[in-house]
C-alpha cells in the first residue's frame, strides 16, 4: 500500500507595528517606544481671543512596505488628551482642532490624523491655555520651571493581518517666559512725571481744588510688556495729605496743596479711581490742580510736592 504524504506550510503573518513620528522637523522616532519633547513660543494669540496656543508641527507615518490596506489613526487619549503640568493646574485650557476648542477633559472621539499610503501625515490639534482674569491666578509661565503641558495620543494601526494600538506622549516646554500679571505693567514707562505750575500770584490761587485757574493736565499711559493683559485696574496717588485738606497732596508750603482730578471729580490722596487695561495698554488724562488754604495768603517763593502713582488690581 502506498501512502501519499504531504507538507502543509502555514504562513504566519504579523501586523507591522512600526509607527514613526517627528516634531518640528526633527529626526523620525519610534512612537511606540519613545515620547517626544517639544519647545514652543509662549505668547498670546493674535487670532484667538484670550488664549495662548502652544503651537508646534508634528508628522507621523507607518512602516507598511509589506502589508496591504494599512491605516493609522491618531486621536487624543480618552479624557487625558491634554494634561497641564502641576505649576499650571490652576489654569484652564484644552485642545484646538479644526478651528474648534475642546476644553479639558478633551473628548476622545476626535480623529486628529489618518494615514494610509501618503509618505506621512501632519497630526492636527494643539493645546491651548485660557488667559485668566482672576487676581492671584494670573498666568506666569517661566522657562526655567520646566514642562507646561503634555499631549497624550492614541495610535491605532490596522492592516490585512490585524491591528495594534498604543499610546505616545508629547511633552511641551516653554522656549520663553511670559508673565501676564498686571504688576509688570507701568505708568508712563516708569518715568517721572513733572507738573510745573510756573509763576503764580499767591492771592490768585483758588481756594477750591476744582477751580481750573492753576491746573495742569497730564496724560497717563498704561503699558504692559506682554501681549494679552486685559483687566480692570485702580490708579492711586500715594503721598502725604495736606493738613488743611487731607484729600490734597501736601506741598513744602503749608498753605498750598495739589489735588488730582479725573473726569471733573476729585481723587483724594490714597484713594483709587477705576480704569482698565485692554490688550496690554490703556490711558487716562488727569488734572493736577493747585489750591490754597481758605483765608490764607501763601508765602512767596518756590514750593515742591511729591507723590507716587500706583497701579493695582481691584
């Protein structure tokens, strides 16, 4: 009896899982084995209101030379798509993709990129930070403080032989510092403001601080070094009040005082007037009015007064 023998050969194929990515044009790296560090310019966006976009470039590709129908899909990782580093957890933000803002926790059903047969694809979606208005929680990002945020991505690769999924992370670091606290803003570039009343007749000096006979208008310009500060502020004239009128700034002549006036209303020494800064700039015009103690005839001769204008957040 003859027997027919045969050899059955099983060809086992494994899904290729090599997925490579790069950030800002750096070398390609295995996204399954490595994470990515990227440095970004931190600045308020001119196109997005009250937001800072942490922008960079990211490309990805699959190694599919021997497989068919390969597809790589990239999405945020569940609700941890964007995570703020601990120095900035008091801030809010999210992921911006296709002109839509997805706040933290970011939705997990967004497809940021799909790669089939192209050489590579650009991965969309960039984290953003909301510029806060709450005193004590203003944005202060320091380049020396390390990581700002991280983006966690879910990679899902399929071909005719099966599928494979894994995560990869982008760690984002600031290239520069950015302090959006109004304490960094200045009045008239921090330069001294001189108010010269010139030569005046002592008897002609009014007794009322609201008489414009002896007054000088001064423009106050508020400016901040970083773009994006929009906040209400207070301006206070600090100094010594005159003994005969505590709301007026004392001078070296005890019968004379100076009152700050804004919008036809007096601003007493030590009390604020409310104004604002919009997109890091603002301004007001105030009037410094010279007045005398009622019933007095001030002694002739030069006199001086000094005070400090202070900007504060309500």
